[in-house]
């Protein structure tokens, strides 16, 4: 799979991969990644 670095999608992936991320941020990041996956993959 392509690794995204930088930009909105890369930030969202990083947020989900970091332990100290708040639930609210993870929820938002998950939505961004899901939307990206649906449209691009």
C-alpha cells in the first residue's frame, strides 16, 4: 500500500498511529482516511 506522508491524509494517519491522540481527533482522522480510501483506492 502507498504510504501517505504530509497533507491531510498523512496527518490523519499519524494521528491514528499515535497513542496520545484524543478520541475526538482520532474520530476526525478516521473519517478523513475513510473518505480518502473510498474515493482513491
